[in-house]
C-alpha cells in the first residue's frame, strides 16, 4: 500500500495505520468475507469510511457481506467498463454451469421457501446428476473443465452432497459472489428470474424496463429473488 495511499495514511497514528493496512489486505486477498470482530478498521465507522476511500482509488469498494461481515469488490462503473472491454466475461459453458448451480442451489430453494435471506449462501447443493444433464449436451470433459475454472475463481464451491444416482461432490455458490455490489447482485437475481420464469409477470417487467434503459426499480424480496 506504500506510495499510492501515503497522503491518506501519513496523518494517522501507527495504530490506525496498521489497522487500515490489515483490513485492506484481509478484504482484498481473503477468500471469505472479513469479520468486524477481527479487524478494528471495520468496527470503527471513521476508519471504515477511510478504508472505502482507499479502495475507491483502485476501482474497488466496500461490500457488506452479512451481519458484521465485509469484503471488497469492483465499483459498478469500473465493472461496467471492464465488461465493455470484454474483460472478466465467462465463456458460455462456464456461464451455463454457474447459472445451473445458482438456480438449483439458490433460486429454487428460495422460491419454495426453504431458503431465506438475500445472499448466495446455501445448504442445498447442486448434485452431479443435474450437472450431468448439462454434460450430455456439451460433453463431460468440457463441463469438468468449466467447473474447475469456476472453483478456481471462487464462483462455486465443492461440497459433499447426497445424490442417489451417482457419486461425487456437489456444488454450491462460491465466496466470490459475496464481492458483488448491491446493484450487481440485483441484476444477477433478475437474470435468474428471466432464466427460471421468462413468461412470468415479474420477468416481463424486468425485460421491459431493461429495454427502455430505465434504472433498476424492482426490489427482490427474499422469497422472490430467484
């Protein structure tokens, strides 16, 4: 952090400076969200605001990831710029595998009332049987490569799951999804609605609003954010 943030760090005392550096490193390099209990710079509102200013300089921002949990992610404007340049876009098969995991692990359980909250944590893994249905179209090796890449990127996580038809690990959403800002998270939730129920009234309203270029207005409730 030396150099780029000197003007923000130098006026601080050693204790505050060390707290900011520790929190910045935990947010940027930790695989899971960081807890306020472990990092004073996240507990203190003034230091947390300064930490967000530091992140903003590199195109990043603080992201609330749950009760007393924080992480960092790309600012919405920076993410849009990266996408416009073709950076960080998933390949079609990787995108399909990720959507399959999100639909079966989050969207369907939430719609059935088995999952509450507005995050991507889920105790309902997507089983190898469901993933194999996709592999019948695209090929088992290509699907395995896509899942391996998604795991390496933190977009899915491998867990033990019960599948009566086959053996092998199952998948749930990965920790990288915690890094989505509220606006990006809502857009992904809307994409799941369009994928699962394209003929529903909610999907129609989303499609119309997007075609008109209007800002996001739909609030996704814990039961309908699927």
